[in-house]
């Protein structure tokens, strides 16, 4: 049995980034760019007005100007002005040939069918967007390794890019093992409990930005579990099994994984909850065997799986480990790291009631896991301890 740090290090050592995919840019939000992107053309591709007003020659600012038409955004027909002429123009429209300055409409006086300039602060070239002022043709638009934000998607669209190579978030299968589960919304039969782990994990995966999730169920039967795991391995990059990882007569996860060609990296960690945690690999696919108890599932997910998912997409995990004062004294046996469901506020972490691994009610109120190291037995009030802050949404 290994300790928590060893388990985390082994996962980090074995997890590799997924191969890049070409995706439409509208599907790339939050993903890491896997290539440099260059502009295919200059933006803007023409001299463009940045204001509603009048396109003029700066040298004509002191004389009455004759109006000779207008230029609106999207205008396809070019226009040319000469000395003493001006054109009505709107934001985004091409500047007529011969013009070099845009006069704000508020600074123009309509007079005798023409316009007079009322702006004594007018500067040559003002309110004109020059060709390539956003970006020039063939210039580097976005560097490999950047995270694609909503603004980045808009920028790529604005320079004519429709798709990009990105590192995708992994596809995940959740395999629920056991035959004791009833479906929420239906009456329980004798001996049944409602199945909640698939709901919990699907929601936790959504926190990580993963929505491509397949939910499978397998009875506590070696052949059935092997077939189900084989199906999951064909579909997904990461498989999360819940239950069946202990040493009971109906715990077949490690054996089924071996029969599916999964190489065991470790099985069992010196921790509470979640001691039976399993991790294995088949080529670049990762298999996590999580305990069946709901709190154990979530504790193991946030301590081990969450960061691994982000590493596969070449992203930094948003989970934060901080240090905080313990709100009260706590005693535990030496030899196991304890993850306590807790509430963190103003530098203090308070262990919640109902720490048993089958109880989710306290986890539903928790915003952190208090991590008490295996080598220590007694923790004093106000002692500084490690605290893993959970995602807020």
C-alpha cells in the first residue's frame, strides 16, 4: 500500500496529454491551442471609419465642404472625393479615396447644402482605422499553448478562422458496479439504495468542463464487468468505476481490468476515505477504480482524478491547495491520511459533522477537504493544516 503523495505522483507520471483535434472555433472555448495561428489577411483590409460623421481631407478643414454622397458599413462601391468635398460616413465603412480624416457628426455644421468644420482640435487621421491596425496579413494571431477564451473565439472569427487544432478534454465513461441500486424517482425494493454516484460524478465532470460522459452499469459479475469495461475502453479516454475495488467476494474491478489488458499502476492508498483506490492504464487510456461509498467517490475524484483530467488537456487544474487554521482539535490514528469534509472561511477550516464515507449530507455543505497527514495523530486547535479548496461551481 502506498501513501497519498506516491499515488498522486504515479498518476502524474503516467497521465499524458491527448492528441490534438481540429475543431470548429465555436467548440474550442476553454481549450488549449495546439498550433500557432496566423492571419490570412490584414484586418481591417481597407481604411475604415471608426466614427459616424464625415470623411474629409484634413487640409480642407477651414473651408465649406460640398457633400457628395455617403459610405455605409458593407458598402461595395468605392467613392472618391476631391478638394473641397466631403462624404457622409458611418462606423465601419470604407474611407473614400482622397479622404484622410473623419469629422464627428457632432462637430459638423450643415450650411448651405455643405458642411463646415466646428472642431478646432481636429487632428489629421483621427477616427481612421488604418489597414492592418488590428492585425497584418501573415502575422501571428495566437500562439500555441494559449487557452481559447470567448474573446479569442471572436478574434479568430474576425480574422476569418473557422477551425483550430486544440487539446481536447478527455471523453469519460462512468461504470457503476453493483446490483443494489434503485432509480431515483421510483420506489425502492427491499435491500435497495438509490444510485447517486453517477449523478455526483457527472456533475463533478461538468465542473471540469467535461460533458462527453457515458454512464454504464455492471452487476457484480466478473464476466459482465469485463464486458462493460471493455466497452468503456473503446469509447473513452478515462474510465471511472465506482465500487468493486475492495477485497470482498463481489469485488472484481482489478481482475476485470487485468483481463481487459489494463496494467495496474497501484491498488490501495494509505488514506481515509478511499483506501481501496485503484489506478491502471491501457496504452494512453486511464482507469480509476473508486470506492463505492459516495463520500469516498468524491474525495478520490477531487484528490486524484480532477487534476489528471486537466493534465490530459494540457491545462492547469483550478483546484487550489492552501494552508489554514484548524477550527478545533482533532484526533486520528497514525498511518492514514485523513480527508475531512470541511468548510473554509477567513483563514479557518472547520471539519463538518457526518464524516463517515457513506454520508453525502455533509459533503453537500463542504467547500473544502481538510488534509491531515498520515504521520500525525493529534491536531490542535489553530494548528496550520493543508486544505484543498473545492470548485465553486
